[in-house]
């Protein structure tokens, strides 16, 4: 039997959603082993006064196996 744990983290990117997810997973993988998957829980953007996107922000739920 294996046990999985889920943690939640927030990450951002000026490039796009995919880059935000990749950088969040890479940073998480520095300290968490056996990552099994991730859910994009929430997406948000920050804008300038003209409505141009300045930054993409995502909340991730990351699951991993506990040994």
C-alpha cells in the first residue's frame, strides 16, 4: 500500500500559464521526491492600466508518494 500527500503552492510567470506550471513543478521537485501529478487549481493575471497582461499566476495542487 502506498500513501499520497497533496500540497498546494502558488507560482507565477511573465511568459504564460505553462511556464508558471513548469517553474512551480521544478522548484517543488528540488525538495519533494516522487511527484505523481499536479492540478491547476486557479489561474489569475495581473495587468497594467491599459489591460495588458503583466504576469500569469497559478495555484497548483501537487501530489506525491510518501515513503
